């Protein structure tokens, strides 16, 4: 049985976290916080006083250097997260150019750099990324501030219990390596490894089209070199037993030749390129002379090439069929599309929207417009973990004081 003192400690710690998460959105006065969190003013004042003493938060009066306007009469004090307590790092492995960033505990970008042209990840590339992160931590703007947590966004199947990348085309050359341990051993900090699509959907809710919307159920489908996705149900990102939920590209359907194939091999960017190669071989029509890239396909599509347009829009039809099934399975009518297929533009999206199956479900489908969704989602996870770290440390220090 937990004693009353322990219960009070847990409640106080939880309230502190709620205060920090509230201040992550914006600076707030004690009165604003009390109203938002349904706490009495005396209780809220006592907790925030402790947090001020321990420098977890800072206070500034309206009209001070923080840039707030003056109020008539007595100035109102606003509380903010103390950004000098520490920083967090985020790494986005989801694209060819790996993005590495440092952020304040208020989520403000400090510095972001790239390791370019890394189609596949091996131990050598991981070493380059670690060296870049180490260099950023030596920058004058962050020197002396503790790195509290690093969150990594990666594609593929990531075991939510161990953080290990179990299956990933991008990480195929280092699947035996625990990427989280690789970085934690070098930087001595907590490292989280999360699925890039889960991070993207989280960012869509916090910063994108879902921000402020009364929507707790949504779906993200990412179509690029491969296909991935994420599902939000009742306000929570579904992870599944092992953390593999959302791998929609592995679902099997029947292609135009009557063969059973995963959607990855039918509607992805690589699949579209392969269909064009097959068309050239069978028809003798030289759509492209020699090797071609996806941007070349996009140019031909917008330029009106009949065969390319037919192939691309046929994949849009099949994508719509997949989305109709997912809308039924997850009982959602808010769907976001991400990945390089967005380069096909509104005509591609309209073709999907016109699908009879989706129209019958009244599904709202749109391109995701959130910038840097993987990095921004990773930052949110890293900040949440940092709040836990800081509050746990606080509790440990108080315990030592009592024992002294």
C-alpha cells in the first residue's frame, strides 16, 4: 500500500509536469495556470514557488524585456520554462539528407545541420552523425548547457521496448546494431528511437492542420521510396504490441496483372519508376533516355506525358482503395498524405478524393503541410522525457536532504 506521503509526492510531480507542458505552449500567469489545470490558486502558487526556487521555471513581469505589453496598474507576472536548465537534440534519419538539431526546453530551434546524401545508413554514417552532433554541442550558443535527451526518428519496424530497429531498408547495413545505445554510449544521455511516421503525425497534431482542432482520430499515409503510416485513435498514437503499427506498405493486394503484391511494390515512388521502365521495355516508347530520377517523372507528369500520367493516376486509384479500407478499419475520416508523391500536386490528390469508395465514407483527405515533422515530433518526445528527468532529479535531491 502506498502511504499518504508517497501519494502526495506523485500528485505533486504530476502537477509539475502538467505545468511544464502548459508552459511549453506559451508563457502563463499563475491565475491562467490555475484555471487551465483546475488547481486552487494557493496550491498552484506553492508548486510554482518550488519550481522557481529550483530554477525549473522563471518569472517575468508583463512589459519586461520578454516583450509583453504593459497592463494598467499592477504588472502581471508570467511564468516560462527556464531554457538554461538544459537542451534536447533530435535526429531525422527519414530522408536522404540526415537532419541534426539542438533545441531549447521550450522547443525553440537553436541550430540545425545536415549530413547529406546518405541513402542507406551504416556504422560509418552513424559516426558522421555523431561527430556532427558533438560539434554542435561545442557551439558557443549551447556550450555549458546539459544535453538532457536525444530523440531519433527512423523508418521501419522499431521495437518500442528496446528501441532497436528490427526491420528497415534504410538501416539494412546495420540492423544488428542498437542505434540508441550507439548514441547513448557516446553522449551519456537518454536516447529515444521512434518511428518517423509516429513523430510526423504527432507534429501534425501539435503544429499542423490538427492544431486546435477537435479531432482525436486521424491517419497519416506516407508514400515515398516505400510506404509507411501512423494512426491516432482517441488522441493517442497507436503503436501495437511491439511498436510496428502503421506499416501499411506491407499490406497485400492484387496488382493489375493479377499478382498478390504488397502496396509498397505497387504505389510507392520506386514502384512508379519501375512501372515506367516496364512500359518503356514493352512499348518501345523512350520516355526517358537512360537513367531517370523521381523529379524527372514529376516533370513528365506535369508536362502532360500520356503514359506517365496514366501510370501515376492509376497508382492514385489504388492508393484510394487502400485509404478506403483504412478509413473503415480505424473509423477515421481525417487522412493526411505525405512523402514525395505530394510533388504530383492537387491533380493527384483530387484523383484520390474522387474515388467512389472514399466519397461514400466522406473522408477528408489532404496533403500534410507541416514543415520538418519528424524533427519537430522528435523534439516533443525529447522534451517530455527531459521533464521526467528533471523532476526525478528533484525528488532524489529532496530525498538526500531529508536523509542528511
